[in-house]
C-alpha cells in the first residue's frame, strides 16, 4: 500500500508583508474602544452650557427661606439651608453652583464659617469661580485652610497642580465667621478676607466665556456655613 501523502503546509506570508485590512467587525470593535475611552469628553461636549435661571449681572442671597431653590445646581452632596444659612456638611468637592453667568470683571462677596477644627478635615473653606456650572475644578478653586488647615490657595483648574498661588501662614479658626471678597479686574484675581488682601493670582490666559462663567460654593470634609452672597459687576 502506498503511503498517503501529507497535505501541503500553508504558505507563510513573507516577513515584512503588509497587515491584512480590518474587517467591518474589527473597525466596529476599534470604534467602540475609542468611544469608551472618550465618553467623558463627548458627554461634556454634547451636554452644552449649564442652565441659567438668574438673569444677572447682579445678585444677592441671604438664604432666609426653607429650601435652596431652582437657582442653584449640584451633582451631589447634601446642601441645605439651616437657620438662615447655607450649610455644606462634607460636600466632597460637589459645588453648589449659582445658575447665573458671571460678568467678566466682577466682585463676589459672602460670609463663611467652618465648624470643623481638628484632624485632616479642619478648616477647608472652599469656593470656585469661573467654572462651568457643573464640574469641580473647571475654573479657579479658592481654598482657605485646606489639607488639614495647612495651606490656602488660588488654583487654576487643578487644586493639586502647580498652577496656583498659595500661602501657609494663616489657619481657619473654627466657629469664626469670615467675610470673603473675590474680585477680577483685567487678568488678576484678588481674594480679600475681612477686608485685607489674602491671595492674588495673575493669569496670562484668563478663564472666561462659556464654560468659565459660573460661581459655586464648595467644600471637602469640613462642616461649612455660607451666608450673605452678593455679586456685582466692576
């Protein structure tokens, strides 16, 4: 009996041969991966500007009512009103945004108090300006007594980044009410506490226009109270 010949070995593509073109299934899988990796950016681009319910350019709020109301927006935290003050119990970087476009040059004033005086949660009075009305750190972040009441900053887009001005010689006194005033004239932000200059930040590429025109109260793990908000153009 003659031996049965073995089938010929499949031809190998020579080294350096071009890759075969992707099938429609390959292109679909690649597209799904790209979309998944950029979902947050696409969502931000498609959702548009944050809602506006306050005409501006001037605004005042003494919080003397039962509920916060439709003129403010937050993605989380348990913001509430208590005894005529705005109360932020551990906001965890979920700002309470005012639904109003800020003037390009503006003064923002309010009173603020921290009732947390010990540990990593101490101090930490926080607010955000020229953000997008939805997201934390979408503008300038101002922090008095952050990181366990050790550092105060005006930070641009990232409170942990290097693009900021800071000081370490002032701590928040628990139970004390401070009067805050934030001004922008030209390219400079000036933050005053109780009438004295606290921090100043000059930005050669200032954040402005849609996406950078909102104000929000904020906080991390401290028990914070805010009152007597006033906004006016300069």
